[in-house]
């Protein structure tokens, strides 16, 4: 039995951009690669607009890139549930909407990404809520999980970008910047990161560095480092071997290009973390801060999996910089050690990106999973 083409996705933006970043990429892929009709319910259009500039925050419903975007508030009168419903990150569906769901509704709770071993065991489990069944779908890095969010052409696009200087130049031109011959670093992180010590380590590097910082909540810390009261988009600041450029907060496609054009990428949360993997470049990941040091366990589980086949000295350099980024400071020695292994890290990151891209992607697994549930329901009715 073919899957129903109408899907609803609910996204509650808790903070930052991870929730909407994942949901928007997923909606676009389900629509473009699987020809599904997607209704994306978003509770904060103002935040979403930073990632989806075409959004008109005054509209209750609008269509962008073939996706129907619906403003979702407590008093919003919602239509009856679609045959397939994705509740992203346990955001809790409205009760009035739940009341329209049928026992045959495919209700999927899309969980957060983790490399922890327990994910393999909990993926695709379900629980009952009255007559409804809620399925728990865990993205992950092994074939036993729900996979990683990946458009089918993204790795080829990033590799083509890395090999095409004219394409890179066009991207820098779009930002009003010249192509830098120096080591290029993108910096996107949470404000509690040891930003000052990282910038100092880069300034004291043995080689010139161009650092690109999309406008976000870390700008006050960057301003403090350069002795400025505030920073503005387009600003360029230099200290010793570091030249820092403040660039706009980018659309998802432009951010992908930034990752592909840089030599090292500092990323955070979930969406930019996944995109750094597909860029095939060395990256430093900062997980979302959690209580009881859960984020550290999450980081180490990923490092153990991702660097499992990496040479010892290179692996140590990667672990040390990740751990320093989660602590109170990054030393110049730790940064320099990472740079000394950059060639090996570049080769290894590209290999890992290619290997992970051989697995079935998350959107496709969601479609297959939903088809299986619908088929089981249909057969049980016969």
C-alpha cells in the first residue's frame, strides 16, 4: 500500500535555531525528493524568519518553496490531522488536533540526534495513548537508527564546491568579501563557549587565519575581545595573525556554502553539526548545554564513534580541542596541535562524510517506516 502524500510536521521553537533548522530541511526534502504535501506548523514565525527570510510573519498560512507554513498558537483553529503526523522533539501536539487523530494515524515523535549506544535499542519503539499509537523515531549514525538528515546530492555538491575556486569566489563575492589565501575558520557557537581564549589562540597562531562569524548571540563576546562596544555586519577586525569578519546570519543554503569554503568549522547543536559532517571538513562540535553533564556524555559518544578509525595522534588532537571547547579555555598549544594534524583531519573527515552518506538518510527512512506502519494497519483490517 502506497504511503499517503499528506503529512503534517509540528515545530515548537524552544530557543536558538536547531528545531526549525531541522524541521525546515526535513520538510523541503520530503516535498522535493519524495513528492509529499507538507504542512509545517511553526509556533514562532519571527525566529523562523531568520532561517526562512521569505516568511511573512503577519500571515497565518502561506506557501514557501512548495511547503505550506502555518502559524501555530494556543488559540489557532487547526484542521483535522493528516494521515501522517510528525511531532518534532516531543513538542506536544495541541489537544484539539489530537482529538481529530484516528487509530490509523501514523504519529511519529522525531527525537534529537545522538551517537549514544542506547539509541539503537530505543529507535522505532512505540507507546499507546488511548486508541492512538505514538512511534519514537531516533536519528543516528548507525544502520539500526533513523539515519541522518541528508539531501541526496549534498555531499556531491560540497565536494564540487571544494574543487571549484570560481564557485567559492562567487560565494565570497556575495558576502562582499575577497577570497582569503589564509586558513579559513567559521565560528558558530553558544555564548557560554570560551570564545575569548579561542580568538586569542587564533591570533597567536603560527599562520594567518581568516575567521568568519555569522551575526548571532556571540557578537558581544567577540566585541569584547577586540575592545569594541559593539560589532556590526560587514565589520573586519585584526589582531596579530587573526582577521575576523562579521557576516550576516545566513540562509541554510548559504551556510552550507560557508562550511564548504572554510578549512575548519565550529558548529553547535544539531542542524549545523550535521551540515558540518556533509561539508567533509574538520569541525569542532559544541553540544547543547544540559544538566548533569549529559552534553559531555553526548559529545564523547560521538567522538568515539566518528574517530574510531582515526590515527591515534590525530584523534588525540581532535579530542583535546573538543574537550577544551567545552571547558573554560583553549590554550594556544591545544590549537596549534590541532592545526599540525589538519591535513590528516581533512582527509579523515572527508572519508567519514562519504561513509555516512552511504547509509539511508533520515527522510527516506521516515517514508519507509510510515509505509510499513500503514501496510500493517491495512493488513490487520483484512
